[in-house]
């Protein structure tokens, strides 16, 4: 099993600790709607990855079995070489995901949050692993086994969790020089022109220093993307950029279509307005903050806990399910993720969608093996405890608090 799955409880615990520190210090690190959406993006990436990661595994193993140049043993120095190799290819994948328009859509989700806290580390695109994993295939040609590669790649991913925080200002100078740190990574998440496309390193920062993409943190960044996504809908977060890119591609002529996809992110031909350049965040800018009532926050929290529990059980036992069961679980998880975003945004369709979700989940309980699908029972039970809350609250919102977000 992937080390990332085993680390999920630790991620949640550390986020909880950061929330407690926020409360003690009375510092605004988190917003509930933003935090839940960040984690829901991570949930979406993990469950959809169950189906997409198999292609990478098969390709890596095929290259290793048929085309490897060497058979590299497991020694302390080969592990060190692999560590540096994984970090180097991560640097390339990460940098090109920022600098090539077509690839940016596979990474943009991670940068969409306008906050900077540990939950942002979990905010990942559903297709990022599929798009960027191919950069690591030279390691298979060299002769590093898939087991060794997967372990080292997981360690590198786990390292990057703790650097998504404002609570740690600076590490010792020698550490800052060699390794990626919260300070360096805050720069990377900045949408300010001087911070854009800088500090791409994973565990190490030395490749940024070598290739000229390093910038020191000298002022607090404005976080997010240059064109805010303005939605808590996880599906929209994953496709919004590609919708825009598709429109530009359609309008471009001739060879410019190719340039739109593979030149620097934001490039457009002059007849479509020319390249887009990052601008300073205007004074008085207000972050997107569509939200709902306290009662609905309680309902969301009930569903969110059920979602995390159900997702964890699914990922820990994924090898026990056949393809139909996997797809069923994934669709149920994604349905709840989408509905949570709709509740935050007070969408009219959410009452119908959430009612149908509860009914269909109950039907699955009655028709599936109750032992294998025990977690679904928990989801349904918690859903029914909050159903009347959502119904009554939306009646109140509809009659007393008409909102432009009701669409």
C-alpha cells in the first residue's frame, strides 16, 4: 500500500493541531469552507487515482523488465542517488507543470486556495499524478526497482506536507540553503509577479538555485492563482482552467493552436489579446467566501467526517474490491464531495441532489453485502441525522435570504 494512505490519519491530526494553534493565537489561518474544499480535492485525487495509477505501474514495470540498463542494488549510496534522482525529476515535472500551458491544468488546483495552511498540502488535482508521473520513467531505464522508486517518491511527498504552514518562519540557515522549507514554499504559492513560477523544489531547493528559479521570501505573499476560481465545487476546480484553455485553443488559428498548448502558461496570439501577465493583487481585494449558516456547517461537518471515514476504509481495503465495486465507491464519494461544495454555495439543486444521494446510498445498503460495505451504513445513518436540518435550513434560506448564488 502507498505510504500516503497510511499517513492520512497523521495529516488530519496535524491539521487539527494547527487549528488549535489558530484558536489560541487568534490568527486567521483557516476558513472552514476553504479547508473542507482543500481536503475534498485531496480525497478526489486519491480515489480517482485508484484507477489511473495502474497505468503508471504497468509502464514503469515494463520498462524496468525490458529496457533497464542496470540492475541497481539497494545500498545506502544507491538510495542516496535515488533520493536525488526522484527530487530532480520532481523539479522538472513541477517546473514544466507551471511553464507549459497544457500541463498547468494538472497542477493549478493545488494553487487555487487563497489561504496557506496544512490543508493546502492535500489540495491536489485529480489528474496530476497521471500527467507528471511520466517524468520519473528514466529511473526505470536506469534500473531502480519500482518498489524502491515508490517508497522514495512517497517519502518526498510526505516531506512536502509540513512546509505548507505560516507558523514556521525560518529554519537554520544551512537547512534553508539545502532543503525546501515553509519560507521557500510560501514564495512558490504566491500569486505576486515576483514570486510566480519560483521555488519548484520538492525536498531539496538546490535545483532551484542551480537553474535560476530560486527567490528568497522577503515579503508576505498573496496566495492563490492569478485568476481566482471562485468556487467550492471540486469538479469545477479541476476543469475551470481547461475550459478557458479550450476556448483559446478554439479561437486560435493554424499553428497558433499548438503554441497555445505548449508555450508558457497564459500565452495567446496578439489577435486574441496577447499573452496574459500576472498583476499585483489590487488593494482592498476580497477573497471568495461564499458560505452558509451555522446549522449547515454542522451538517457539513457530519458529512465530512463520514466522507473521511468512508474514504479511509475504501483506500485501506481497495485491493479487496472488484472493478464495479471500486467505481461504485468512487462515484458515491465524488457525489458527496460535490454536494458539500453545493451546500457551501447555497445552490438550489443541492436539496434534490442530497436527497437522491441519501436514497441511493440506502438502496445500496439493502442490495450489497453488508459486511463488505459496512462504511456505507455509517454514511447513510449520519446522512439521515442531518437530512431534516438541510431541508429546514434551505426553506429558511429560500424565503428569508434570497442570494445571487441561488442558481
